[in-house]
C-alpha cells in the first residue's frame, strides 16, 4: 500500500532529512512536502503516457461555437485531464486552447487522456519511486541548501525515470504499422 506520506518520506530519505508523520505536519519538512507534492505529481504524470493513468471518455460537444470559425465543434476537456493522447484517426483535425478542444470532423469525441491520478494506491510501483526521486530533487535546495547534493539527485532522478519508462513500455503492445500506399506500390 502506497501513501502520499510514504512517497514524501522516501523523498526526504534521499535528502537525509527527518521524516514526517503526515503530509499535513506543521514542521518544516511537512510544510515543504505539502507545498510541493501535488504540483510535482501532476508534472510527472503529464511527462509520459503512464499506463495506470490513461482514461477514456466520450464527450458531447458544447453548444458554443469556435469564435474564430475554424472548427465546427467545441468540447470541454474533463477536469482531471492533464494531457490529451493523440487520437489514432489521422484525419481528425483538432486543436486545444485552454481547457477546450476544437475539431471539425466529429460531433462525438472519443477522448483518451492522461488523468490527474491522485490515489497513490493506483500508481505503478516504479512511478511511486520516480515521484519520490522527483520530490527529493524539488525539496533539495529548500531543505539541504546543497547544489552538489542536487546534482547527485538529478542523476538518480534520470535513472528512475528511465527505468519507469522502460517498464511502462513493456506493458504496451506495439501497434501494427498502417499500410502505406507508397510502400504497397512497390509490391
């Protein structure tokens, strides 16, 4: 069972700092973790297509129209959407501005996106380790004041993200390449 406090404590451990009992502790380390955790978690989720945070949703268009007249349909992105995963339809022309998605070809949108997953029990174990490493990096200067320690932590973070991405990729079945008329002409 993974917890927010556990992830923060792993980050503090990487700094050689005192652990906390809860993320809401009114201690220097508790306040630092509380101030940083959500923004670091969202940034790490957004950086890669983590399998555990992929969500699908079918959206209906809004009644409003594109103020510039370029697109026929406007969709409100879900509140938990951190990043839209590119649709497989190569003909779907879409554009995102703010929290709205504009498109011309679809009056119903099958959206696949990275969700702002808040429940640490849903995290992949390697993502939780990566998040701990990112917390160490984020808190390093505030807690230790050491730039040399930050360089060491940056190397550890890079190793953690590489390992997490590699294992995440193993869970993805490679897609068959689409038939290309140029390649088929050669047969």
